[in-house]
C-alpha cells in the first residue's frame, strides 16, 4: 500500500479519537476493472482477529466463496453491498476480496477503509470522504450515526475501567502483592479482579493494561516476539547466550539492550532490511554477521493486536518495612498504534529490544524472551493523540 497523505493521516486520527478500529486497502486500476483485490496481510489479520473470516482454513474455488453483508458510505447516503471473500483455483489460491458497488466510490489508488461493527462490514473512501465534516455536521447522516454508535459502545468499557481505577486511587497507597519488578502489574490486576494467566490477549475486556513507576522513567514494554528461526542463522536463544554471554556474580548471563542507533557492549545492533521487510540483528564479528530475523509485517501485526487500546497507568512508589507500596495516580489512554512508524522508531532508537537470558550453576537456562520496548515519554511518536486522566 502506498504512503498515506497528511490529509489521510489526519482522518485516521479523527477516527481513532472516536474509538474506531479499521483496516485499509488500496485498489489498483486493474483491480477496479476486474472487480478483484488482493486481501493483503493487514486485511487478512483484521478479518481474522475480529472473527469475521479466516482465509487460512478456506478452500479454493467459487464453491467455497464467503459473502458478508456490507454498507458503503458516500457523503449523506449508504449503498448496500456484499463483500466476497474467496481463494481462486488458479495458482496458489491467493486470498481475494471484493465489495459490490465499490467502483461507484473508488478511483485507482484511493485508500479504502474497512470497519466491522454490528455484524456488518462498513466501507468508505478514506481519500475522498469528508470525514471530519460528516462527524461534526449538525445534520444527521449515516456516517455520523455509525461513528457515534461505535464510540458509545467502545467508551462504555473504558469508562467502566477508569471508574474502577479511580476507586483504587482513592484508597491511597496499596501494598504490592510481590516485592519484584512485576509487582506493580500484578498488584493492579489483583485489585481489578483479573486472574493471573499467561495469555497474550489484552487484560481488561479488550483493553491492555501497562503500569509503571513514575520515579523510574523506564522504557515502556510493548510486546514480546521470538525471531523467525527459519530465516535466522541462530536457531535458539541458547545459541545467543553461548555466543555473547558473560560471567557476572557466578552466573553466565546476557542482559542485553539492542538499538538501531549504535552497537552495544557485545557489538550488536538492529538493522532494517527495507527490500525484504525484515528487522535484523547483526554482530560486528565477521564470522557471525546477521544472525536473527523478524518479519516486520509480523511485528506490526503484534503491535496492533497488543495495543489496539491501552491504559498506561502511572503510580508513585514507596518502600516501608522492606515492602513496596503503590499509589496509582494517572492514566494515559492510547488507541490504534501507527504501525507504519515501527521501523522508523527502531532506526531512531525509540524502540529497542531486550532479551534477559542466564544459565544457572545447575545448567538450567532461564529465558525471559525477546521484548520490544518504547523509550520513556515517546508514546506520542507511536500513537495518535491520547487522552490523559488524573485518578485522584
């Protein structure tokens, strides 16, 4: 898909402020003539994550075509449409998508937006539709009604969570459930009645919770993702430990932060391979060179999945009688990360990679994963304008 114009980016920011989650697709001249579009990776992920359609399990041929009700928005009117999702018999059965009536609103290389709400796909031309004007219009119109309905439903959960956090904040300092770095996260989950589990899904009814101590000014954890071992020279993180680890206090470990702006003490750096759309970790040792690979498309999808909507919860911390106590005081509410900024933020050092690994004296390897983090105070570089709420 082409790079979005400033006007298109502004429209996405308006929609984001109104709680709208969407996917984008760019019809080509050939696609419009033939009434066919490739279902790109981002579109396939959007459909799958919203439990609309899964191309991975769809058979090839017209007999396996799936059709879904759709509405196309054009200023003050709506066109009834049908979305066709299928995999042709030819070639590898590459996923296809089409919306009947799309040629009435789209020109080649316009950006078409897809929303799913109330068991229906809602389609509009992001490039040409006057989104701000329609939403702010004093006159009732179908697009304004759609956005208002989405905003109301999404806001209910956020308001519910915000009110619970205010009640917790009004209690003052609360004792941490464990004395460790993870204590702040586990404490807020316990207070909210969230059971501890290993799921990677958002914590509270679709909202991710990220809590942090105000005094530390630490980087903010985004998500963890292992490399693509099939594409990587190294096939496990044990190999990473063996190659770059060091002894400290009788433990062989590698507590490492890797950036795109320069090599660390182990000679490691992150690089973007634009042509392959890869993130690569590289060693300055010639016999090693590039040794880990992540597909950038995979990382973008993980970022969008993890942080579709997030509460970043700030707390004061104090130590009394060897126990830590927290007073939760502020929330920054972000939605819909600008995933196209991911590689830029890696290259400029705003997004970094950590992997804490160590081998204990008994030979057991403890590995806490490959964790992508965002530099403190850089949320506005990755997310559209956010809302900040005082809890006290």
